[in-house]
């Protein structure tokens, strides 16, 4: 082949290629292809959607893709649709021929409640618990720690994924709730009441399940946390079922103003509990060098303020001091539990935590108790509990609420203060050497709490049997250790003596003061300066 023939073939090839690459301007292109600079309306939508996806939590996107494609979600959603259709047909058949003439929406909405409650309040919390527990099993938090994701964003991504599943389940059942409105007997406020009730309880149980998933890292501990989650789910299903059936079937005038006030109060307290559970779950998976306690203690203080305010408001509406008495007892038990959990914290503070300690005199005087540590946690729980129950007791006395015996709230306040300081001090004295020997674990402090509370119930009867040979059924001073009998006597007995209440408070405060002698080591921490290298890294960011 000559050189001239080769050159002619190359020229023909180039000419053919140019002919094939010629663009036909008459061909209609899509507007997105023409708007390459994204200046039109579609470009604005494209930029906005891209910004939203970049703003969303990446854990939410990952969990949504995995959960919505999982077999568990597909089967649950399919069964939900089948159950909704079956109950619609079955309910109409059962109520025939009354469905044509009489209001039958109340009986139908109860069935739809159970159809909705099982997946929303049962399957979603279990899936959230297992999802976060699987991250701990697979040790993926170490990989996530090198990213910009904080522990709080990880937990919020899991929670948002659960909320997305709830919305999908609601989208399948809410049209059926509208069908009950057409059948009469159910108004729109009742439907809103039911939806708000189910949503609040399901979110509360889901956040609690996320927190329980981070409590234990071992297989045995995770099994126990799963069993606890299932027990909480069953309790929530039963309680909400009773409330729903009572509201829809047996109470014609349930949704009064008082009911909405109580519902709003419960929602407010539940939201604070959700924030506490999410913060606690994030603290459990956060690095040990982080300050994992101060934020939780601020939330506890906020919860106490909300509780005191809500109890005072309900007592003023009902004009009954029994609500105050209940609020005092619940608040004392709350701080006893929180103080027991704070006893499992490490007394050692990392340099990163010490850089954020208060440095002024007033700051150390009032904010030291928010620092991590079992000693500061003990003082914080006792002081906060005493302040909270004292405010409720004084409020009950000053508000002049209707009560058969005006001294009952005051006696209850004195007794709860003594029990809180005394029992928490005993728990600390027992758990402190155990934690020093076996390590800081919640199982030690919680086990000590359960043991002490059970022995307190049994010890007076055992002592009475050893001294007299028989069980005494008459309350006396020796039974002051029995907290259950004592609180019942204050409410029922007409001549409960102020001496017994003062005796309980004095003994409890003495035990609490004895614990203060072992706390001075944690008060020696002072704020340290930020290293120059850390300052340079922060400026570089």
C-alpha cells in the first residue's frame, strides 16, 4: 500500500468522523440539559434539593435507605395495609345495619388504634434499638469518630429514621381515621387527640430504646436491655390501649379543657424526657475525653423546673393538695434514681474537660455541681431534690389548697428529704468501694439501689420478729425505715406525729453530711489553660 493511499483513507476517516459528530440544532433538548448554568427555575430547584441533601444528616440517609429496603419494613407495612383493609370491611359488617342509621365511628376508631399502635409503638422502637446496638456490635463508632459527625448527630440520625418510618405508617392509617369521622360518633378533636397520643408515646419509647441500646456493650447486657425495651413497649401498649378505649367508648365527655391541659402537661414532660434520653445515648457513645455529664445535669434541672411548674398548675386547677403530695414523692424518687446513675461516673477529669471548668469564685460556687464526677453528682442530686420538694411543700401551704389535713404536704416534704439524703448516702457508701474494685458500671449502682430499697422494706419487720416473735401490724417509730409504709401512713393516718417526720429528715441529713467528708478531692480541680497547639488548630478550622 502506497503512502498516498494511506493518506487518502485517513482523510476519509476524519471527514466521516466530523460528519457523525455534527450536532443537529433542530433536535429538542430537555430544559435541564440546556440550563447548564442553572439559572432557570429548574436550576433553582436543583440547587435547593442539593443543598437540602447536603444539610440532612448522613446517618438519616443511610438508615432510611437500609430500613425502607429491609424485609422487616416491607412485611410490616404490607401487614398494616392488610389489617387496615380487613378491619374496615369487618367493622362495617359487624355494625350492619346500624352503620346506616346510628353513629358507629367510635367502635371503628378503637380498632384502627390497635392496627396503628402495634407497628408504631412496637416495631419502630425495636428496630431503632437493634440498629444502634448493631453499630456497637460491629464497632463502627471508631470509624465514625474520624469524621465530622458528633455522637449527638449519630443518635439523631437514628431517631429521624424512626420518625420517617412512623410517618409512613401514619400515612397508611390516617385516611382510615378520616373514614371514622364520616361514620359519625367521632369528631376531629378526638382524632387529633388519638394521633397526638400515639405519636408522643411512640417517640418517648423510641428514644428510651435508643438509650437502652447504649447502656451495655456485652452480649448479656444487650440481651437484658432488649428485654427491658420489650417490657417498656408492652407497658406502653397496655397503658395507651386502656386510655384509648376509655376515651373512645366509655366516656362521652372526656375531651374537656382539663383533659387537654393534662395532655399538654404530659407532652411537655415527655418532650423533656426525650431530650434527656437522646442526650444520654449520645453521651454513652461519645469519647471518654468529652464532657458527658454537664449537659445532662442541665437537662435534669430543666426537667425539675417543668415538673414543679406543671404540678403547681394542676394543683391550682383542681384545688387539691394530693397532686402536690404525688409530685413531691415522684420528684424524690426521680433524684434518687438520677443520683444513683451519677455515682457511676468517673472521678477523673480529662484535660479537655478541665479547660471548660468555671474559673471565677461565683462560677465555682454555683456551677461546680454541674461538673462530671460521682461526688458532685451526689451533692447535685441531694441539693436539687431538697430544693424541688421544698418549693412544692411551701407552695401547697401558701396556696391554701383544699385538703383534709393541711400538714400532709409538709410531712411528706420532710420525709422525702430524709429518704433522699439517707438512701443516696448509703448507696454511695456501699457502691464506692465496689466501683473502685470492679470499675465504674451502672449495674453496680443500680443493683445497690434495688438491694437497699428492698432491704429497707424488709428490715423493720425482721427486727420486730426477732424482738417480739411476731409481725407487728401497727406502725411505730421502728418502721420509719420502711419507706412504703411510712408514706402510706402519712396519707391515711389521722394522727401522724411530726416527730417521726423530723426524725427521718435528721437521720437522712446526717448520713448525707457524712458523705461530704469524702468529696473534697473532686473540688480540687481547677481550670487549665488551652495549649497553644489546640488554639492554632481551632484557628485553622
